[in-house]
C-alpha cells in the first residue's frame, strides 16, 4: 500500500518496501544513516517533481529533505478535494485530487500540485529581542461559500487569511485599452464594441485577505474555525482568543490559565478545537493530559470548564 508525503519542491509517493535507494543529485543528508534504520524506515520512494517530472534516482525523504522543505502541518478541505501542506520555510502548497481513472474506477485519485505560495516570512521582535520563525504551525480551511476557497495559516505569532481563486477566461475587445492594456487616444475611438471573454490556460490566484497580528504573547499552537463561519479561535501556551474573520485589530480572550506568579505554572495549553456543529462549545487540552469542554454561553471567560 502506498502512503504519501509532499513538499513544496517534490511530491513524494512512499511505498513500504525493503530495497535501498541512492540520494538525488544535489541533496544533502539529514538525520541518521541508513545502516541504523529499523524495518519500517527502509522504504523505496518514488520522487515526482512538482512539475510532473519523474526522478531517475529515488531517495529516502527522512535523510535528504532540505530543512526548509520539512512539512510541519497538513490539512484537507471539507470535501477532500484539496490538501494544504505547510513547511518550515513558511510556504503553503495546495494539492488537488485528480479525477479517478476510467481504467480503475474504484481506485483513489492521486493528488497533484494545485498552487504554491509564501505565507509567512521570518520576522524579528525588537521589543523582546525575539526572532519569529516563518514555520507554518497550523492550517485551517474555511467552509466554501462560493467558487473561491479560503484558508487560515499561522506561524508562532501571526495568523493570515488567504483567498484562492481560479481564472480560465480573459476579457478582450476593450474600447479604451489596446491589447497590451495601455489607454488608447480618445480621438482614435470611432466605434464601440462589447468586450468578450475568451478561454485561457487555468490560472490559480492566491491573495491575502486579512492579517491577524499582535493577539498572542506566547507561541500559537492551534487555530479552529467555528461552525458559524464568522469566528475562529487561536490558542497559545496560556491563552485562547476568539476572533471575528472581518476584524483584525482586536480579539476576545476566552481562556486564560496564566497564574499570577509564573512559578506556580503547572500546565500549558497544547491544542484547542471548536465543536463541528455547536458554535458555543469548544474543547482544549493541556500538558497534563486532560481535556476540558467549555461552553461560551456560561461565561465570557471560560476559566471553569463544563466537563
């Protein structure tokens, strides 16, 4: 059976096997040598480039992946047609499932590269003398409302909302512009024509819609979109904030476990998630291995959990 691992520069289909592989030309080794691998780590890998090319020299990903290409998070959209991956280099790569083959109608379609974009860049907090990595910690898809897709991506401090759209037609026949898009001399325009849409190669456009910054003192570890499709929450080590998707300059703190004296700190928040259907319920976990179910109808600050 084949599993799948993807990076922005290569699409790697992993087959469980036992034959050895040589590294591709130009790659650098990371991690242990193949002599120390266990039975599950001996894998034959078939490397497919993002452009669809096939490498003649397969290579174990765990040893020869570049540090910036190491995938840090993956997330399917609600239909499973799109798969988004984030890496340590701050890039987001979106894969789209290909239609099932007529020769094998019951087989699962493979995923091919759909779009790639740079989500985050490395930053530096001069007030705290802290370097902020570009690594993508979490990706969450928003429910699709129209032909466009939307997703949230976050690094340690900043959350961004992205819009993904397709364009396969272009307008032609402008009255005041020439073919290069330059304005015509109005004195040369003697007649009017109706612009027409002509087909073109599919173009996927990714544009930033919102940037949610300065909401967390500690590193963000998770984000979750509410079922009302209007709000989402983000969690760091000690706090959980509630955001509105249309408002970027303020958020509401709904969980705060920071003690008055940091020496009394005994646990941190590790993850949080909204209920898939009830917009008032969410759950978060802690480093003690406990899960706390909270109801936002009970109080504005959910310090006392329901369960």
